[in-house]
C-alpha cells in the first residue's frame, strides 16, 4: 500500500529520527538536518500555512534553486492535502503568470529578491495569489508589501498556532490518501501553453518502488540534488526515491559549484541529462592534454584496456582473465583516480535521460568503471518507465521496462505505456487528457521500436520523424548526433 510523502516522512522520523535527511552547503560548510528536525520544520511550516488560509486541494507554487526550504514547503503543503507546483527558476514573466494563474496557486514560496521582483512585476496578472514567502532575505530589507513574508516568520506563526491546536498536523496528514494529487508538474509546452500534469502519491511512490526493485538503494546512500526540483526527474529522485529509500539528499552551495560539491559528497546514485556527463568528459580531456608526459603515457596505456572491458559490457561477452588482471592494474594506476576526481568513486549507478547520450561518452564512463545507464520516461508517467539493467546495456537502446510497466508500439510506430504511474490527466484540460490517455495507455508522442529482448529504441518525436521510401522511420536527430561527435565540426 502506497502512502503519501508526509506519511512516509513521519514514519522515517519515528523509526530513524537521528539519521541525516538533508544536507546543504553554505559558506563552504555542510549543514545537516536530521529526519526529526526535517519533520519539525515541515510541521511548523504547514501550520504556518494553515494560519495563512491554505486548505485541502489548494495549490502552493514554489520557485527557486534546490534548497531544503523547497522540499520543506512542498511537504508542508502536502501535509494539509495541498498540491505543490514547481516552477523553473529561469521562467520569464509571461510563463510565470500563465502557470501561476492556470494552477490557481494562492501562496507562492520564492527563493530570493530576484524571484520576488519577477512576481511583483506580474502581481496584477496573478490575482488569486494572497501571499508570497521568500527564504533568502538578502536585499529584502526595503520591501514593505504586507503580503510578503519571510520563511522563518511563517515557521514562527506555525509554532504559535501549534500551541492552540497540537493535534491538527497529524490529523491532517492522516486524512491523506495515496490517490490524492501530490504535485502538478508542468510540461515544457513546446507546442502551445505548458500543461499541468496531475501526479498522485501512488504514481510517484509506485515508480520509486518499481525502480528500487531492480536498482536497490539504502538509507546509507547519498544523492546530490542539483537539477531543478520543478522537473519530474528531480522530484522522482529527491522526494519519491529519497523518502522511499531514506537516502540522504545533498544540496550544493550554488549551481556553479555542483561538480566540486559532487566530489566532496561522493554519491552512490546520480541522475543528470547528457550535458553534465559530456561536460565532465570534455573537461577531463583538456586536463589530460595539459598533464605531464608520464601521466599521458600511463593514460594512453590504460585507455585501450578500459575500452576493451567496456566493449565486453555492451556486447555481453565475458572478459578474459588476462584482461581482468590488466584492468585491475589500470584501475589502480589511473581509473580510480579519474572516478575520484569526478566524485564518482562510490557510485553504484549513474542515470542519464532527457536526450540521447553519445556512444563515445557512454564508452568513456564504462571504461573507467562508472555504471552509466539510460532511462526513458515522461512527466505523464512519473518520470521513469524504462531503464538499462546492470550487465545488460545496449548503447542505442534506453533499456527495458521496469516492473509493473507494459510497453507496446502502435501501428503508427508510437510508444505506448501502461502502469500504475500513468498520471490522472492534465489540470483543467480534459481535451488533452482524453487525447493522451486512452484505456489506461499513455500515448507518448515518441516514435520507437522494441527488439526481441525487449529493449526499447527511441527514434524521435512522431511529428519530427521522416518516412523513407521503404516506409521505414528515420530521425534527423540521429544524423545531428553523429555530426556533433565529428572532429571536423
């Protein structure tokens, strides 16, 4: 039986209150928040929201970088049966006013002066918003608007509210059910306005449960949360996987310090789009070119050994004893140092998704002993539905369906998915809901094919695919990716 996020948090705090739940780097120091303290903040903030008039099914919008306050605000709203709506921090005024008005948010939690200024600029076009709460008070001293509150003020309001109603919080959390909508996750809106995908706790927690079945994690594991929390992939890892498995979530100091912070934490699991991995590889290649002749010589000796082992991984062929011994030496001399430099020394698995990762980058990571795996999913199916299994990695495929997920290809070549994680539909948009979800099957809009072993291959968006004379589908993106890795371009 699935629970709600706040119910899972209470369970964690009750069973393992002194364990570190969240860690945030500030002024070069990692500050820790235990599950007990985490729950305490969520409780006070949610009672603060009660005193600001937040009711069941009301929407709380959040905009800002990944911080503990982001997660606390989300869980506080959900504790009262509210729905959290994440907004990308680089959203422009027009996008902001559309999403905030469309989702009917009454309270907004914003990070800092920059985000508050954006909201004040569009205040007239978001009439339903009663209160704006900010959690970084730098530069906010001169703001006198009475609807502006500081995060700690709301915590204080919650504390004083609790003395009058000590049981209200747990009563409200108990009312929550797995079929309640937890979040509205807005799609990118490439063809028209963004759509708010209604995802329930069952959608999100079933996804975490099914993924954990093949890729288990424990409460000893670390994760660095640096991709926008408005994105379904980050919600999936930070909240669903975080609360389901009890791993520690780390928030970097600034978006610019992510790679250094990653190195300090040394996480067991990682999830990023291809650009992060590509950036790591290109930085490394520059470093190798600039290093001394001895290091370059050692690397050039190790490189083919690593590539041989990576190739065996991809082709599922055994590695000879001689190569294994050589690989151990190469790992001792070079590969472990490279992994350590990236902060990937303890990594169990590094997921990539959102776009295809180039085969060269894939091969590089596997050659140095980093288990990079593709995943495929969509906001409408709670983020992850197909993933590479350990030891069964095909470069061009995105893996095979996770437990509880069915995949089929329609006559037009469209990928269709059925699972308990398919969303309830789009908020206030029955027409798109009826087009996208039919008989429980999600129509993804992506073209793809399945091979005999059940691996899924993504071709492109159905609308971008070119049909050849033979009737075969072909993707222009495929040619673009090949050209991108040419040394002549």
